[in-house]
């Protein structure tokens, strides 16, 4: 993997489409689809710990997936674990 800020890759975890994303030096793994109305999040904005959906601009914490200032469901977020040069999912 050639990781850099702006890196995004579609991956499958347990049959679900997820996005592996690096911004500001932090690698994150979260659901490809917004829990609000299913918008694909490939072009979502990620600043610090907050993802903003491009459709209705609801923001989600990437620590726990919870929406900020909204009552919609949480974004599925996975914890990443590192072993040598490998990255895996902590279930
Ligand atoms: S579909 Fe993402 S905020 Fe509405």
C-alpha cells in the first residue's frame, strides 16, 4: 500500500463495502454508505475526526460513528490494528 493523505480504497469486510481512507496522517475504515439515506461516501470530506456526507452534510464522528447534531443512525466504523506492515480489522 502506498498510503498518503487523500488515499481512498474500496474494500470488502464481511461482505460489506467499506472505505479505507487516510487524511491528516490517520488511516480509517468505515462504511461506504451514509446511514442517513445511503449516499456513497467516496467523496466525503474528512477533517480531523469528523466525516461530512456530501449529500445532506450530516457529520459523523470517526471515533464511534455517531452523528453530530442529527438523530440519524451511526456510521459503521471499524478499528484498525497493525502488525508489521499489515493492517487488519479489530472485531
Ligand atoms: S445521505 Fe448522507 S447526510 Fe443524507
